[in-house]
C-alpha cells in the first residue's frame, strides 16, 4: 500500500516507460514532418479528435471507477479480518471457564488465527509459504493445497471439542461459530477478487483508442508552431495512458506490488494484538518503513 508521505514517481514512470518512449518518438517525427510534403496536405478536423477524446474519457472514467471499487473492497475485507480476528480470541477468552487447561485452547486459537492471516495473504499473492507458516504446518503435521481453509476447519474442530469438554452454552458456541463463518466469508471475497479477471477486451479497446487519438491529433492542430504541436501530441496521449495504467494497477490488489492491500503489515498487526490478548509477547520487532509503501 502506498504511503501518503512518500510517493515514488520513478516507479510509475517505469510502468509506462515504453509507451512514453513510443509516443515521444511519434510526436517528434510527425510534429516535424507535418510541415513538409505529403503530411502537410493531410487535414483531419479537430472535432474528430475531440470525439475520440470524449469517448476515451467516458471509458476511462468507468474503468477507473471499477478498478478503485475492487481495490477498496479488498481493503475493507482485510479491515473486517482484523476485527474478526480480535473478536474471535476475545470470545474464546470470555466464554471458556477459568480453568487451567482453558489457557492452552485460547493460545491454540490465537496462534492458529495468526498463521491463518499469513497463509491467506501468501495464498492470495501466490508466493511460497513463509517459514512461519511452514513451521506451523510441520509442527502440527498438517498439509493442504488450501492452507487457510484447512486452518478454519481446525478452528471448527477445536470449537466442537471445547463445546463438549467445557459444556459450552449453545448461544456462546453459535457466536464463536458466526465469527469463524465471517472469516470464511472474508476469505471467499478475497478469492473472488483474485480470481475474477477484468475483461481484457476492455483494456485493448481503451489502448487502441488512445493510439488512434495520438495518430490523428497532430493533423488537426495548427501548423504555426511545431514545438507546441509536438508537446500536445505527446502530452495528451501520455495523460490518457497514465490514467489507464493507474486503473490497471488498482484492479488487482493482491499482486505483490506497491499498490497492494498491505496484507503482511495487517497480519503482523493482528499477530501483535492477539499475542497481547493472551499475555504473550511478539518476538518480531516492527521494522521501520524505509520505502514509499508497505506490503
């Protein structure tokens, strides 16, 4: 996730550098030759460029809106995961009787929930499991292609056990189960966002129209000042390209890039909070933010 106080312009430029280079070359060439020979005779009404530009603006407005909605939904879902993780451990602590073996079950839920958060973030980013997650699965002799789902099943299994072991009130059991169900629902929402691909044809159409606009724009401009013509031919398409790339970056919030939902940072926050709730101290020190984003 980008941090307000630090924004890397070089990162964004690197994303669109090839488009910038191509547009710059075209603008210089056509802005120069438009005043000589065959190109001088070509005259395309500026109203046509205006029509293409208006169409592009409408398409980009819809595209940006939909992309931001996906990005914001991902952040809202992970905000709910933070809250439900705290609620789960709070409920377990409140509902279990004050017996010596209750502490072991509370800690079991807390540590499993911590691992669930890290496992979910790694699953969404499709990166190898961290040492923390691997160690937990090896220690508890667990294995699954869908690690977050398996951990939620273990939550449910232990809830069933403690309900019988401590004769837990049915209403209390339902409340804990509802919290686990909300976690499962959040996991499903994240997987839906991750696995739903934004229509590629929409991106192709927008990109095609940007280059159409770039092609016809200089032939509708006044030929009095070639420098102004080159600048306009360069700046207008680059502006549209920048908006399009911004939408593309935001539409996939689980791609392990700077604009991602900060799942690792949120998981570390959950870890510190849950360990504090069970009177344990986290061994990990929160590293200082040395970049313009957090993951």
